[in-house]
């Protein structure tokens, strides 16, 4: 199967998931970070997003790219 064939077979969501999977696998394999480091950062991100959901929404007149 070629990359083009795989791209045509997969939905948009599946293509995104495959991209994240491939990038993380490569970065771990190359030693950029460990599986444990990835897990910790994943957990931190989810916890931060959950806190945002639980907190009252504030209007920020100067949103940053980090808010996205």
C-alpha cells in the first residue's frame, strides 16, 4: 500500500490519528523522548483541559496562541 492509497482509505479523523501515531512512534524510536515522558505530558494536557472545563469561562481581551 502506498501513502496515497492509505490517505484515500482513511477518514479525516483516522488520518489525524495516524499522523500523531507515526510522529510519536518516530520521536520515541529516535530517542527524542521516552514513552513515559509522552504519557506524563499527555496526562498533564488532559488535566489542564479538564480544569478549564470546570472553571468559569472568563473573557480574555488578549487571547494568545497558547489558549487555542
